[in-house]
C-alpha cells in the first residue's frame, strides 16, 4: 500500500508530466462516466434511475433530420420495400455506421428495416433517433442500449459495457499477479485497466512521451511490436494510424489479455483495426518468417534477451529496412537495458543513425534508428 509521501510524489509527478488539465480529464472523462454507469444507466443501477436517465438523454438529444439520415445512407427514401430476413452482419454494419456519426436510439428502428434501391439494408423508423457528442455519457449509454437491444433481437453476442467489464475482470484474474495492473490502458468513457495516471507504462507513458515520437513514425505503416505485454502499445499505435499492427507476446495468458484489449478497443472506437496478437517468444522474429514491416518496436522488452539475441533481432529489422524503435530503462542495473548499450547494439547491427529522445527526469528514453539505405 502506498504511503502518504509516495502518493504525494506520484500526484506531483503526474501534474508535472501531464499538466494540471489532466486532473480535469480524470474527473470528467473517467470518474464521471464510471459513476454514471454504476448509478444511472448501467445494469446495476436502479430501474427508475435508468428510465429517468434515458428520458432526459433523449430529451436533450438532437433529432436527426430525414434528409441527413438519407444522405448518410442510414435511411432509405420513402417507398422502400421491407427487408425481410436481413443478415445480422448487414444490420450490425448499419448500426455501426450510425454510431460513428453519433446517432443512437436505434432499438425501435431494428423492427422496421427496409431495402434501398441498391439492395442495402436501411432503417425506416427515425422516431427514436438522436445525435449526441461522441464523447458524452449520453452517447455511451444510448449506444449501449442499442447494442443490448441488437443482441436480444438477433441472438447476437456483441460487446457491451457490461460484457467488457466482465471480460476484463475474468481475463485479468487469469494473468500472473505481477502483470494484472501492469501497462495500464485507458479505453475512454471510464473503462480502464490498471493505474492509468501512471506515466511509466501503458497508455500513460504513451500520452506523456511515446506518442509524440512514435505516432508520426507508425502512421500509415506496418508495425510489429516485440514483447507487447497486454497490448497497450500496439493498441495505441493502431489508434495512431498504423495500417497493420502485430504484437508478439510469449506468455499465453497475457497474450489472451492483449487480444481481449484489442477487441475492446475496436468496440470502443467503432473501428476495425488490423491488429493481431501472436503468442510467441520475440526471438521468433529472427527464426521464423514474420512478414515484412516498415517499423519494428520493442518498448522496454528487448533488453530481457541475451545480447547476442538482441543483436540478431536488430540485424533482422535492419535487413527488413525497417525503422527500429527501442525503449531503454536507465534505472535498471542488472540487465543490458540502458540507452548506451542499446545504442551500441543498434550501431553495430545495421543502424548507424540513431536519435535518442529523453525527457528530463524520465528513465525510459526512446532510441529511433534509421537503417542503412539499400543500394
């Protein structure tokens, strides 16, 4: 348990690294959605609270004009024929399209599906549709109500707020104890894993430091992350625009946790990420055919290998002509984790040009290497 002095130091560190505005985000973007879910609209909230929340949210929602819904291909022009036996995937894609626009209140519309002239499935009933800001609790609650109704009507098992929380709890319990809170993840909307305020690992480290360096390098690129743990960095690189991300994790239970986290991210963001977690030792990057990647990353992981194996991984990345991003840990003395060791190995194995990014007081610098250009 943390002492008072440790807690104070932690708060000061977060304030300095993230800025005071982060505490406002914690209140509005984490605490409020979480409390609202528990007390107002989640399945454990009193029925009267759920009904009142839904009524108030609908009252303050923006009605969706039919012209706008037709332009977005959500609603067909008058005279469309009933859809009959619409495929579940068709309806799911239609629902997701509406949700990406902030439009919810589709539970009634599932009963009146029609087919447009081009054969696509559309909604006919606009009476319950409302548009909300996509980051608002009203949107989260109404979107979740749509998905619960979809599951009930079509016998599906789509992810919902309740399912996500239950799955995280179950999967976390199966992970070795020391890794249950490691690499925290903030999915948004009050759904989190671990101590998200921390800037030493997970999405906290990404928000504070890694994103500024890594995001521009992976946007539009194919990326493989070696030693990905619970997937926090692959998730963030996918969010940053990487076209394909492969994470490699040796521990099966942690790899399964990473796969769940990838599924939750896609659900939360309403996006289909090309993100796959492979259960394997990171050395298979050398011994097997991993495919071709534009960027190879290892965030505080490669240095757990013996130096000859580290060198082999670096040479393989260089042979691929990939940008190599390694995260060091200057606070570790019993492993080859410091920046000088990693920089030497990179220079000796195909990366003569290295840029080191190291914020003051942060012991986990990033080393970015450009490979020798092919002749």
